[in-house]
């Protein structure tokens, strides 16, 4: 369930530019597509990598996306191998909380809002750009569903069309308010599903409108304090969960478990953001950013590789957690190597490039110019 939304994506050459046109974001300046590229230096400023001239990427989003991609394969590999919607044992054990879905959903909302801001300054009908993007995602998801019925791209596209796109007409406070309603409602009534996806989509978009994402590479104190709050909430949720099990109260056990998982997601995200402000940043970027930049390609090819390993090589992925774990590790290693080598010559992954083509209705250059 990737979200290679390329938040700094610019339209292809030859596309009309409308620098004076902006959607109302309550005065909040989202990551500007025309902001000069910055580079890390000895003073500790975060590094960025240019997608195109003058268009810096937000490396932290790539790292988060790559991390989520790794987890989602580990969580889903047995589902892919068996073609089912539920498994008895996860490859990583009972503690695996399905971190990928919430992180990808949040990143999808962030990327959607940033792309809208970019499109609004460059084309006369920015929402048409986003409509084409969601329509293309739906088409990709429907084809992918033929291989694995449990895929999530179709849900992302449908929720995006029904919730995320209409929300672009709302002020930021209304978007944040809807997110604050939908996320708890999803935990109480369903434990997740499309309602949670919608809430996280809106939360991600609201974070852009309030300027939070613009500061994501510059702040250490904010993620640290927020991570501590999430950690305290997680401890409380786990204590309540243990108490409920001790007395046999199971009515809200599922909701409490889902809340604990979501709080753990917050701890992981904030923890990664803090680590990206330390000397570990180059290592994290090296490991996760290539996968994050090609998340859609990696997500789709992972299904093909899992099916090949299961049905052609005969690996017992669906029956053995050990086989599932090692197969996932081998697939991620191969995808990391492919992504790293591919991005040395090309701007985007192959599926990301096709998605961009459908988004802007214009074929752009894929190969990086050589000097």
C-alpha cells in the first residue's frame, strides 16, 4: 500500500504554469515548489535531494515510506502467498501491529495536499490533476487485485475520491476536525478499515495546511515531545488492555488493541524523525530512502515475487513463519539493490513514472541527464 506521492513533483516540461493561482490554505504555505534547493552542511541543516531543478525532496518522507514498505511486506507476505484475507500467525509474531497501513495512509494524505498545492500554482484546474491521479491508482489497484485480493490500492483510490478530494474545498480547521472525529470512530466501531484510512488521509492533509510538514526536517524537539506523549499513551493503553483481559472484559478489547497499535505507530514515526536529526541520518537514508522513492513499484513487484517464490519455487511461505520471514528479507534486499541502481540513472521508479504520466496527462523524461 504505497504512497509514492512525490510531494515535490513538478509538472512535465511544456505544461502551462500558473504561478499566481493558489487554493485557499488558510494562509499556510505548504512546501513551495518554487523554493530554491537547499543542501545539508556542517551546521546541521537537513539534506534534500532534487527531483528536478529547484525542487527539493523531503527526505524524511522517503525514509518513513521506505520503513513502512518493509513492515507492510512482513505483515502481508503470508496473505500474498495464500491469497487469503487472514492468517493464523504473522511472520514477525503476535506483536506485529500492522504499522504499514497507518504510516502509508498518513503519507498519502501528506503527498496529496503537497501535490495539490503544487498543481494549484501551475495549472488552471488543479483538482483535475488529482482526479486523474486517483483514477490511475484505482486502475492499478484493480489490476493488482487479480493477483492478490487483499491489496489496498483500490481502497486508497476510492477513499481518496470520496473523502480526500472533496475535502480540498474545506478550510484546514474543518479538515482537522473531521480527522479528529473519524480516527476515534474507526477505532471504536471497526478497529480500522476505510474509516481509519479516511481519518489518516485528512490528518496528513491537515498537517500540510498547518505548516507542520514544512518544518519536519528542521525540528527535533517537536517529534521528541510528541513521541513521549505517544509512548505514555501506549503504556496506558497496554495497561488498560491487560486489565480488561484479567477480568474477562472483552467488549472494547479490540478497540483498545487498535488504539495501542496506532499509538505505537506514532512512537515509531516520531522516533525515526528524531533519529534523522542525529548522525544516524545517513545510514537511515541509505537503507530506507531508495525503497521509499520507489514504493509503488516495490509494492507491486513484491506480490509477483512472493507468488513466484510460493508457487514456482514451492517455498512454504503460507505455512511457515520462518520461511515467510526469510523470503521477505530476500525480497526487500533485492528491491533495495534494484531501487538504488535504478535511481542512479532515472528520476523515478517505472510505475511511479507511469503514474506521473497519467497524473499530468503528459509524458515526462525519465532518465537523468548526464553531464
